[in-house]
């Protein structure tokens, strides 16, 4: 049974804690960044681990703290839907989908780092789970994230954030996060129908 809002269980906070710990660990090991960053050149050389590892790196301390803060907010919004193994599987599937989306459809991006695309995917997934539970707030959250990425992808990212993280805001990756969550949600629903679960 899903644990509701309240004091989170270890099964609930395990995935956010793992993402935060890995991001902090890699922040402390900058000598690994070149080997782990999502890069078009690296993928062309079949360095497939970059499909996952690039999401855990950050351009600077502001970038890291903003993403960890976002992770905490998203977990607080969708705590009842978090269980460690299903959420770990979701992240392991969503990361390469986002990465491949950037690879195929955003040729302007040659290097990418950060949790933000995954966070947009997790937010979208949580909103869809809210809707599945019959919670009307899910519709508002889903509409909000769709409007946000739509605005970003037509108007561009804010210069303030770009200056803070010392990099262009890869707004296209946010769209890939939303699309990957939608794809996986629909796929999971279809799989349940086929298997009768």
C-alpha cells in the first residue's frame, strides 16, 4: 500500500537521497567530469555510460544547489508515489531517453550536464500519478509544466539563471524530460493492460 504524505519512509526517500548523494559525490570529483559529461563526441565513440552520468554532473555550485532544491520540492509534492525500486527503474529509463532525445533532435547541444531534465520528467510523472489517483491537482501540475517548457522552448531560458549556472539553460532538455515521462507513463499503462495487472 502506498504510504501517504507525512514522515517519509526509507523506501520513499531512498531515490531522492541516492540522486543527491551521487550528484554531491561527483561534484567532489571534478577530475572525472570530462569522462562522464554527456557529450556528442563521447557518444559517437560508443561511450554509452554518458547517457546516464551526464545527468549527475553540474556546472557549478549554484547549479547543483538549484537542482537539489528542485529535487526536494518534487519529492515533497509527490511523496506518496515514491518507492525506491520503481523510481530507480524510472530514472534509469528516463535518463537515456532524455539523452537520446537531445542527441537526435537538439543538434545545437554538444555537451550537457545537470539533473534539471530528469527533474522535469519526475515532476511530469508525479503529476500523471496524481491524475491516476483521481487528484485534481495533478491536472494543474501537468498543465503548469507543459506551459513552462512550451514557454521556455519558444522564448528561451532566462539570462539570470544562465549567469547563475555559468552556462546556457538547455531548455530543450526540459522538454525531453517531459516527453520521456509521458512516453514511459503510457508505456507502463499499456504494459499493465497487456499483462492484466
